[in-house]
C-alpha cells in the first residue's frame, strides 16, 4: 500500500492531459515563468535560512533587498513577502488595526479570512452589502451611499475593510470610498487579492495603493507568475503601528518559509516591474481577439466592463442556453478547459498577463468551448427566472444579532433548513469558490438566505463550514 502516491500520481496525470488554464495561479502551468531554472530545479531551490540567504522573519540581506524593490515598485512605505497566502496578510493587517470590541465596517462579500481576522481580533463586524448587478446577475461592489449611511449609523467605527476587485473583477467607487473614509478619520484596509497586476498598465483599474488605502494585501499568485501562496502586503500609513503589524506577521507566518515561494515572489515582482507599453498593447490585442471569438457563440454572452470599471484579465461568460454556470464549468473541464469558478449563471475565466509575443492557446480553447456549447440551443434568460438574486435584507447595513463575545453563552443545534427562518445561524456557511461567507455565525437567517442556499445546493455548489446544507439542515444558536 505504501508505494502508492495518490495525490502526486493524479497531478502527473492531470499535467499529461495538457489542460488549458483559465484559473489561478497566474503563471499558467509555468508558461509565464521567464526563469526556467526555478521550474526545472525545484528541489535545489528548496533550502532554509543558510548564511547569505537571509531570514524572512528578520530580513537584513537579500530578502530585505527584494522587499525594498517591491516597495519601490508599488511606491509604499514598506512591503512584505507573504508565504502563507493573502489569508495571513488579511489576518495580520486586521489584527494590527482592530482592537477588542471595536466596531468594524466590512464589505459583506469579503473572503472568509477577512471575517476570521475580525473574529480573532474580537471586533464587532458591521456588514455592508454590495449592490446587486442585474446584468451580470452577481453581487457587485459597495456604494458610497452605503458607506456614508454606515458611518452615520456607527460613528464610533474606526476601520473599514473592503475587497477590491471582487471575484468578477469589479472595482466600483473604490477611490471615492477611500476619500470618504479618510475624511471621517477611518483607516482603510483593502483585500486586493486579485489586483496585484493593476499597476502594470493604464488599461487596468487603479490599485487601492494608488488610491490611498492604508494597508493592502495582494495574492501575487493569482494573476502574476508566482507560486501558490505567494502574496504581498503593502503598508502605507501612519494610522497603524508598523511594529504591531510585523509582530503579527512573525506570529502567523510559517517559521520555515518556502524559498521556492519567496523566489517566485521576487521573479513575479521583476516580471511586473519590467512590463512595458508594448507588452500592454499586445496583451489587450490578444484578449480582445479571444473575447470577440467567444462573442460569436450565441449560447454564451461575454460580459463587458465600462471604462476601467473592471479588470480585463477577468472574463465572465454568461450562459445563454439551458446549462447553468455550474453545468457549463463541468462540461468545459471534460474537454480540458479549466475555469476559475462558476455560479448559477456564469463561468469566470482568469486570463494570463502576457508579455509581447508570448503565445497562449486561445484558439484551441475557443474550439473546445465551441464544441461544448454547439449542441445546445441559444436562448435569453427572462428576468423572472433570475434565481441568483442577492439576499434582499431590509438594509444594506447588518449587525450580527449575537456578536462574537456573546456567542459563548449559547449552544448549537442542528435543525431543518425550512424551520430556520429568523433563527440565528451558528456556523460560517461559505460557497467555495469564491470563499465568501453567505451566512456568518450570529447572523439572522432570512427567507432569502434559505432560498439561496437551496438553489446553490440543488445546482451542485460546494460549501465550506457546513456540509449538511446538501441534506437540508443548518446549525443555529440556542440559549443554554
């Protein structure tokens, strides 16, 4: 039995099938890595803190030099390599800025690591719901009106946590929101996991760093050619203690940081820092051609952003046939086209950050996608059939019914989902991907929550935090 290597063997088989990557990581199966020696000699690069190789937790040599180059590229006071993903960056930045009992304004469709960071700091989250985009049939971005209303309703809040871009590449009114928050003395933390490449070209939206956010976390591995878990944290403020932030990074990051990941972060920074105008022109030309080809397929609708309202590397394709987004994703995988994620209506593709004259199998991908959708009849989806509508609560601003500190006074009980309306949810319920909690512990369960959970479960969505949703059950708090 012990001679078996099930994971490694499956990975080898997966690679031999030559899949086309429209998902993270951004190196696209290594095709964007311009230093081949790291790929071909991975074992040799997997070392430890030897003399001359520096120490991530007390950088004074080559790691410090690499991080200094990173800070210069993004024009920040201080930038850090992260080897435990944006998750550790989100945890550290939140714990350094939020004190126990603080009211924290936080975008509702944030990654679970953001919510966990608030939980660990014992803050009190005030959930800010994004507007629902009826055209895209997804939750979009938080409006300035919601931010202003939240500040008025919770004047003691001193921290605002935003996610920008969202999973679909939308950025909304980020610049205006940061201005509003700073005008009211509020520190702005941004999970910019999907926006590490924004500074590469004027064709991309402005980065949260350029727009004045105080601390920004980026998943370099999502769109840059870095290895998975390779991320950046950018510090650009006098409102948060740098010493406190570094303390949490040292506590939370691995004491055995991967030199493979750190080397790839250095390479990714160099890749971005040497991105030229001709690279940008070539990239947009290639992406435009691919999108134009896909637009000829009547069974699909290629969703477009208004000028700089979203990320050109994020391509959302909406089903215009009988297939749901989940079903379309499954059929695409059968022909070797792997997308980032799906929802009820859409599949999301993460496109490569190509440089001039780099080749990518767009034509092959188009032919495979065409083969998948050709047997199906094109149709328009009536508005009344939109089952993906956002949870329509009475307000875009929601406070937990039972906060983190109070939850210890309650026990948990599993009940039928149909019996849970107005009960208080006890577990994080997280459709994954994208990893955004649909229900938080301590949040009141509405009829829209129940409807949404049933739809997602029926269409094959996977959940983290509560595996009994597919059995029609949910866990709630009851008084001890």
